[in-house]
C-alpha cells in the first residue's frame, strides 16, 4: 500500500510554516527525467513509514531544480536528488544525495527530525 507525502511547492511558504509550527523543514531538489529522482519518489516516498515521518515530523518541500535555480545556487546543490534538512529558522542541519531505500532514508531522517 502506498502513502502520499503532502509536499509543499513553495520554499518561502514552507519556511514560514516551519517557523510557525516549530518543525524542521525537508527540501528535496530533483530534476525532471532523473532516474534516481523518479525511483526515490516512486519507491521511497511512497513507503508508508517514510510518508508518515515526512508528514508528521517535517514540513516537506519538493522542487524541480531547473525551475528553482536561485535555491540550487543558494544551497549549493550539485546533484539530483538532493535532500536537505533545515531547522525551523532555515539553517541547514543535514543533507544527503542520491537514492536511498526506505530503511536508509528513515535513518537519515532520524538524525534531525
């Protein structure tokens, strides 16, 4: 059974929500057509435990890199997919790049959420 992550599509709105809710922010930068990005979305984000963790412990944002080059440059994203975790104030705490199967992805989330 697959689950759905409630992805936000605006960095600024998600940052404001993170501050208000005092929850860390998770930003995933992906590229359209990237096989690792598609696999991460299809296999890992659809996992019930991953979706539950993202929806309850974080403010999740998923943005296509080419459409958000300002953020790609601001956060020095050099590959896709790249997952970044920020404090509610917007300070980067952790990042990991590439495809992670659900158990490993959850281990990365445990470090900061």
